[in-house]
C-alpha cells in the first residue's frame, strides 16, 4: 500500500513540475501581478520580465490577479 502511495505521489509531483515548466514559457517567466483594493480599483502592479528582471509600482494587497505571457527567444 505504501509503495502505491509513494508511486502516486511521485507521479503527481512530476505532473505538477511539467505544468509549471509549460507555464513559464520558452525563455523565461513573463509574469504580471495586478493588485486591487476592496472596490476593485487597480492600486499596484508587479511583473517579472522575460529576462528575469522585476519591476513594480503602487501598493500590494491580498486581492490580486496573475497573468503570464510567452517570452520569445532572442533572434
């Protein structure tokens, strides 16, 4: 029973890692976090550019949305 559980847990970890790599894109993360106040107005934003450099402005709140974009390889 423990062997089956360990095997299932290992396969689940591989699936999660594969999904995370697919979301990252070909050359880098490309992520955008948009932060909202309680009324839904945008109060801040944070991003990770394709080359890995971070950029942010405004206020960070517990209400946020995450977006991803594909990073094209450099020519």
